[in-house]
C-alpha cells in the first residue's frame, strides 16, 4: 500500500488549524434555511459547496503526493480558486463550459448537478417546468468516451470494486497527504462504516445518501446539527467519479474518460464541459463562436427558408448539443487578459453586440493577481475588464461564497435573459504556487504568502457554516478527512490502470478517416441535387445550374461548389472579411449572400483569430463553418487557433467533441500586379506541421469542385479540419499554352457525375504528356500549370513526361508518388514553396522512406519573403528553372 508514503504540506496543516479554532455555534440552524438571513444559499447547499471545494483541495494534495514518487505528471492545482464552485452552482448543467486549469471545484459541482446529486438552487423547480434548468433538464444521454454505450460510468479496472465505502479494516482515516497512522487525523472515520460525526444515520425527514434535501420537521434546541442535516455523505457518487476522472488525468491513465491519458484536462460530453489545454486564453475566441452559433442555430431551428435560397439537405439545427437558451461560460486567469487571443475574443463579442447580434457568453476571470511569477498591476485587471465595450461587468470575492453565488447567479441570469456577453471578475488567491516545481519564495515575500493563506476560500466556507450553525468544526474536519481518505484510495486504484503504450494508441482519435463513408456522402448529395432537390437547386442558381454555364475558371468553380454545399448542408455558413456584400476580394463568394441570406453568408471583423474562433465554436455547436482567411500571410496571425485548438479537439476528447470546418485560404504566389510579401505568401510549413490537418490545393477548376465537396463531406462525416488553399494566381486563369486557348477552363460536373468524379483525400492526379516514359514531375498549385507547359515543350523534342499534381499536401498521396516515380526512374520535384520547410522536403522524404533508388532533383523557391514587383521572379520557381532541372535529370 502506498498509504505509508506521505508528503506533508503546510497548506493542509494550516487548514486543520483554522478548522479546529472555529468556535461552537450559538445555535443549530436548519440546513434547509438560508445560511444567513436573506442569503440565496441554504445551509445544505453551502455544505455541498464545501464538499466540492474540499474534494478539489484534496485532489491538489494528491497530485503533489503522486508526483513525490514519480507517478503523477500534473501538479497545477486549484487551491485558492475553489470559489469557482459557486459559478457552477449558478449555472445549469447544460450550459457549455470551457474551463481553465484551476477549475477543480467547478468540475465537482457540475458533475453533481448532471448526476442529479446537487442540492439545487432557488427556483430550480421553476426552471424545470420550463425545460431550462435543474439537474435533469436537458441532460445529454450520450455515453462518455471510452465507456460502454449503455452506461455513463467508466468501469473500474480489474480487481477494483468501484464502490465508495471505507475499507473493512477501518485504518484509512488520513487526508490525501497523511499516512494512515498519523495521530492528527483522529477526527476521521472511527470504524468500518465511516466517520461517525460527519455522516450519521438518517433521521426522520432526511433523505438517504445521495438525495437532495427533504423538508425538515420541527426541531427543538436539543436536536444536534448532525441529526438535522439533510445532506449526503461526502465523496460518494458524482463527486467520487469526478475525483477519479481528475486523478486518472494526473497519472496519464488510458482509462481517463476524456483525453484517455493524453493530457490532464477538464472535459466531459455529458457534463457539457469542452476540454481545453489552454493556459493563455486561446479558448476564448472559441467561446465567442459557440455563443454566436447557439443563437444562429436557435433561429435555424424555426425557419425552413434562409434568405432567398432554399436548402436541399436535412438536419442541421436539430443537431446542436445544447438547449436553445443555453449560455456559454468560459474561465481564464487574470494574466490572460493581456493576451492577444483574449483581446480578440472580448473585442469580437463587443463588436457583434454593438452591431445588434447576440452572443450569450459569460466570461469568468479568476483573478489571483499572478501570472506564474509576474504580478498583475493593482487595479489593472478590473480597469481592463470594465473598459470592454458591449460586455457587462460583474465582480465578486471568491472567498465569500454567499455573495459570490448571488453575483454569479445575477450575471448568468442577465446573459441568459438578454443573450449578451458579460464578464464575472472573481477575486481569488493562489495557494501552493503555480505548480509543484514552483518555489514561490523566490519571487514572493512571506507576508504576501501569509496574506493569501489567510484568505483560503475553503476555510472561509467552513467559518460561514460554523457561524451559521449548520455544522461544527469537528464535523467539517471529519468531512475533510473522509474526502481526503477517499481521494487517496482512488489515487491508489488508478495507479494500477494501463497507460498508452504504442504510437497507434496515442494517435487513434486524432483524425479518423472513413473514405468510404465520405464517398457515400458525396453520392448522397448528388442524388439529392439531381433528384428531389433538382427544382430547388435550379431555383437557387437562377434557372441556370453551373453545369449549363459553360467552361468555368477556378474561382467560378469554387463559387458554384460553395453554393451546392450550402444547398446540401443547411448548417453550413460562409464567413470572413469581405465575403458577404462584396463577394470576396477575388469574387469567389459573389452572389452567395443574395442566395442564402446574411445569416449564412456574412462579413466578419478584420481579425483572423476571431474568424477562426467563430469557426471553432460554430463547429462545436453543430454547424459546418467555412471561414475564409483573405490571404495566406494573414493566417500566421492566428495559426494557433488551428494548431492548438482545432486540431487538438478530437485528440484530447477521444472524439467526444469535434469542430469540423473547411478553412478557405487564398494563397501562394505569382499574383500579377498586386504582389509583395503579404499577398504572395508561399509558406505552408506551419500548416503541414499540424497533426491531422487536411490541406487541399486545387490547381484546376475541374478538381476544385470535387475536392471542395470531399472536404465538406469529410468535415460533416469525420469532423475533419480542412484547409482549402486556393492559388490566387490561378483564380481567373483561362489559358494554358497560348492566349485564347481556354485550356485552363473546365466544365462543372452535373450531379449525376459527382460520384464518378469523386476525389478522395490523399489521391493525386496524373497527366501524361507525350510518351510519359522519361520523366516524372511532382508538383502542385501554380507548379502544375508551369510544369504542363514545360512538359509540352519537352514533348516536342520527343521527351515524354508524366506530371503529378499532388492536390493534397496533407496527407501527401504517398502511394501515387511512389508509383509514378518508379514508372520513369527520374523525378523532378517542382515546389513553389520555400526550399527550407517546403513541400518538396516531404516528397523527397517519402521517396527515401519507400526505398526509391532512381534519380531525383528539386526545384524550389528561395528561402526569402516574396518582394514587390518584378523582383519576385528572382526568388520564385520559373518555367526556365523547371526546364533546366528536367534537362539535368535527363542527362544522367
């Protein structure tokens, strides 16, 4: 048994001393009554909050204990932030929450609410009548990830009973960090049945363990507090399960129900808690997007027509996982208010509020005054939050649970009623430092640390309970010890659970690919568009479907495919800078707003972080977002929204959550007459480095439409995050070999041909020029057109080439690369991105890994930003360079 291993902590000792020093209450108080005169919380509710706070504290201590012998891998705790329990109590369990890493008490309360074990809040019965609140209102019934579909509980590991009773030997009386024989824990359980003072037998009018408070009968002054208390035994049911989830995360157990041992996060689908690993508020833009999506989906729920267009496909709005009147809650630390992501989120919420659009988001800033070792200047956070236009400001002291609950409830009610954003500024303290390795004395004085210890919220809750006559200090200490013992026991159990032991186990949930289902989805869309939806489709295109419009440019083909996508996916929305009224700076979204209305095609503010944040939240809420980033260079302002937020969602939730999206990006180089670094960016390395991201680069019009259909289907079916990188220089290109030949135009396939023309993710396109036996050119984007022109010139000399258009930069079409390389034994890689970090590196690595032994050469862009004007030709790949590279290979 590891119960003999101990790591005493000063915070635990101080809390015990504080509890022991509490005076005996003057008179007992009925727990069903307000804890103080006029309070919104009853004594029973406050005692429930104490249990949640104590569970969170004991989990922090257990994390340090586990780390002391190398079995715990996460020690950032919630000590000092336990006041966030009242925020959870003020919300509904169906309100989606994105929580920062000091949210242990919130987590415990939400678990109890969802399980129906929370005592409830005033007015809960009224909420239940209107379907809006209460522990059972709107609960999700989906199984937790990694569990049996018929159960919402993770089965205990082999050899573990899974119950929460004390051991028969009665020796486990210690708190989370004390050995079982420590004499200071004499207030703990005295026998095998558990603590005799904290959880005595039920009396008349009391519920059984796990139930809510029942009406109390008359009680004279001789009736003891324990006998009158109508509360469950600490750390059973939902609290124990919540503690187990956290501990599994700490030890990286493969049984951990949300991330499965990949990280320690607060997240569970059945608790409406969205996992986030953010430490710097990168989840705030997503929260704004979720709020916007909740409102838009509520409107879509009641209308069949959107704007002037009609939809063919079904579903959409009904797929939203939260009730229509839900609000989004998002918590973060005070230091994060200075981060660009937080600034973007506040600005976007206020911007939309100013325009009249509603975003029901409650931001919760938990202010302990520190960002690791850097202090927030006095009054800076309050001044910053108060100054945010369009965001209502509320403030409370997290150490005063009664008042904090009232303010949190007021804030939540205001957001829910007005559907507008607000911020709750919750004052907290940070106890035990930033994490286990943090030595606070290196940057904080003893007086400052002592002042925070004096504001311990757990001690504050205990003082209020005792002063109100709801509990004695002995009873609270016994509860604290019992919770500690239970946490310690669960910690020992999860130590024996398996860890992830292979690369396959680690990456399984990252980006699942089901190509057969995606192909079927494309075929089904075709059947709808060509069958029952043919009339609707013709109406949407003004009586002239794109297949009857003649050969189209790349931009026109994308526009038509977007329209078909909007028709088939009623939950799809296209948005970004200038995409609405203007129709895009290159006309790619022209006419879509007129056809489908401003609710589905709309302009955003000029901020890429916010654009992607809106998409992240919309995808999570059940929509199919298609955001546009106006230029590739602008994506770099917001790339972490793709890397750290979008691509990690399935990975850290084992598929319980997903944020499907297709991000359209105008990019790459060779744009004539409007150049320079920002409008001719040829860097895609940051995208190719993101695990699981799909990167599509259509070069020709007849590839663009089917590839876009594939991306939309993959997002809808598999929750994929796709980047649809559109070569600017090819948007309006019409000719290939000579002016006026129209060889770069292509017809738009009618729905009956969509299935046969389907382009699976990761499949290349091969052009045979001449005999196609002498040289293989592997390229993409603008390189396809240049390479085909070079191949035609070589064919006039009797040299046959096969030009391979990769089409997909991630995942690379490796099988096609190897096959076409082996066919000639000479490979020329034409890479319009940069030599270092460019796509060509990945192609050559694939050849080497496959054992390719033929000749290979690379033509790539120079490691430079793209300059303005004719100077750009000095750093970009040219047809002359391609020709020279080909001749060098052929001379071998």
